[in-house]
C-alpha cells in the first residue's frame, strides 16, 4: 500500500474517531454499478475487498471511493446525431435547426448509454487522526475534491480543512533555488518548473538537469517563480512539490523499503506496507509544513 500522489487536508490533531460509527456512515453511500441510463455512479468500496469499508491499523484508517463512468465520447454522439440529422434533412428538405440538433444529441445519448463501456477507478484516502491529516492519493486536486465531496455527504461532522502554510510553496521553492540551500532534512533534485506571473505565463522546465546554475537565477530575476520542484526527504522519500501544496511522483526509496519486513500473506504484507507508509509520510508532512513556516492560523 504505497500512495503515489498526495493532496493534503487538515484534521484536528488528536481527533478521536468512532470507527464503528464512521463505518456505518460510509455504508449510507456504497458503490452501486452504473444503471442503463447512468453516466456515472460513486460510492465507498472496501479497501481490502472484504465487507469492511474501513481498514484500520494502529489508529490509522484507509478508505476507498469507487467511481464508475460510462465511456461515451462526445465525438461519437456528434457523429450519430449528424447521421440522423442528415437523414431528417433528406426527408424534410431543409436543414435541421439548433434546437432539433440538440434534441437529437439527447436522443442519441439515451440510445447509446446502455451499450457504452464502463470504466471503474478507485481513489484512496488515508485518515490520520493522531497527527491530524487527511491525505488523498490523487494526481489532481479536482479528483481529491470528488472524494471529499462524497465524504462530506457521508460524514457531515468530520472537520476537514484546507492546509495553509505561512509561506507559499512557490515563494519558498524560489528562495531555496536562489540560496542553493534546501531546508533541513531535504535536498533539491533535478526537476524544476519556473513560470512568469504575467499574462503570458512564460514557462521553463528542467528535467534531470542540474539546478544550481546562473541561468536559473536569471530566470528568477526576470520575474519567474518556481511552480514545481523535485526534492528528497531524508534520503527516504523523493517527490515533486507543486505550487498548490500538491505532492506528486512520491517514491519510497530503497533505503526505506529495505526496512519493510516480508509478510507471510498478502494481507500481512499490505498491513506492513501501510504502517510504514503512513508513519513515514506523517513525518514528511510535518517537516514540510515546518519548512514552509508552519501552518497559517485559521481566521475566526
């Protein structure tokens, strides 16, 4: 159980979770297959493929949101609607209007939906009430918001907040590049994106490139700021930090994975991996927030 991307939210540290009550609330929105006329359905699924909607280990909880989507590209709908419109035009002798074409597209959608292929994806989230983290394994904040929306429908009393730090990641990353020094416990790697703040949004990307050259300082002097920066934490986890505090391309390095014991079964191995991942990522997040000046007080 290794997350690849992190979208991070805040919970009150030391939050006491009522596990049975939480599982009952999740059960009010379980995953249902797409019906004939459904474009999409969402609901909670078991993280371990059993009858439990919560997987709990050492006061750490894992949940999973399933999403089923019908694959019905607009290009297919448009083509079928255009074919029908051509037939109608031939019969009635004049061009189909916008309203009639829109109705044709709706009719075609209804006809094709029952035959459309279905794609299912699962988004994972880890709840850490000890340190106060809710972490979604999602490459884009929008996908994390889908899970958060489902969670708020199921659990209306879970105090989830957006994480805000005193320094913005963009400003901090830019300063680290200028000084050539990463914060304590971190090192700067070889991937970087710099972007101008003006309307042009001129962007420069470095991939597997040394980042200590004068060229980068010149870009910063010209008004560009770091929007993505590859880093490594304590020689244990590498990642790319984004301007919105998103953490991507999370990689648990060999020095860390070597500490993982080998479980006797798949379930035991899953728990060992989850325990190591949650423990290490909690420490990484604490150090990263501290490197960004700590958390910004929430306005009352």
